[in-house]
C-alpha cells in the first residue's frame, strides 16, 4: 500500500484527534484538568443542568437516576460532575481521608470551559446544582468564584463551619432548598467526625452580602416550598419543605433558564 500524501495524512490525523476529544458521553468520561465529568446531550437543548452528586456518589449514578428523565422532559443537557474521592474536597470538611485534595473551584471552572469549547454550549444557560455533599460543592463555588451560570441551586447542604467571613462578589442568583425534617444535614448543621456542618441561614446571610440588591425577585415560589424567602433583598433565596434528607428533580424547575 502506497504511503498517503502528507496533506491527506494530516487531515486524517486531525479528524481522528477531533473524534477522540469529543468521544465522551453519559457512559464515558470527559477529561478536564483535575478530573472528569459525563454528559447526556439533548437534541435541541434549552439549557444545561450541571449536577454534583452526594457523598460516595458518582457521575455514573447521576446518569442512571431520576435526573436523566427530568433532563429529557425539560430538553436539558445533563452534565454529571465527579468527585476525585468519596467526597468533594471542601474547605473545613472532615479530615478522615474520604476525599482526594483538589481545587474544586478550578475543577468546576475547567468543566465550564470545556463545555463551551468542546460542545459549544453557552454558560449563561448553565444551572449548577447539587444535593447534600454536592450542595456543599455548589455553595463553595458560589461563594469562592466569579463563575456566572444562570443559577446556583444547593439542596440539603451548605459550606462547612466555620463559615467564610465573606464571599466573592457575584450577581448570579442562588437558591437553597432544605427539608425542615432533615436530620442528616439539619439547618443548623451537626458534628461529623472532627468537623461541623455549617448553619444554612448564616451562610446565606454571608452570601447575600456579596450580592447586589434587586427590586424584583427572579424566582417565583416553587410549588414544593412550604415557605420561601428572599435574603436581604438580593437574588439569594431559601425554600423550606417538610421533607427529610432528600430531593425531587422538580425542585429544580424554577431555576431553569427560559
């Protein structure tokens, strides 16, 4: 067989490289600096839901769970983040060896950048959400970064104590959803090994101090909320339910773009 011409070889190599770069999906990892994620693409997406799993969860579990149906119903790309260990590397978390040290803010930023470059997605349509330990990740990113998705949504989790003294200034709306009967992550937090979960209201007060005041609220009260309040006149919101430690995908509907 005759050797191909240099130009033809170059074209073939470029095509092979492009396929290799984009060859990730709901069942295979997309690699970025510091970690991986998975993605299920919608045919005509109205936005992108980026979800952080709970303690000892995985991106694969997210892709096999209820959020997959929710994303399909709402024409959303579904992106599942992946912790480096059993847990996210959050400041002041228990030092029991269940997480692998990693700059989680840098990791999430790398995912945002990769979604824009690899899949040509608009970050203004991103919703970064998480449950339990994943909500602790979302809270950390919302407080410590200048990332500007469409919204942050933390469900049943907040920053570890001691609370940050201040957050980075950011105008992105933030919704916290919590069950009043949650004993795993109660509103005031509880001791876990050598650490203590943070107080939800104290964190939201700190976060709101970094957000500008708004005359009108961006969110209407989600149906699931038994009470709903705006914190300090900013786009920082608290939805309380009568649930325990859990969530329903429809909690996220009010935070979606469009």
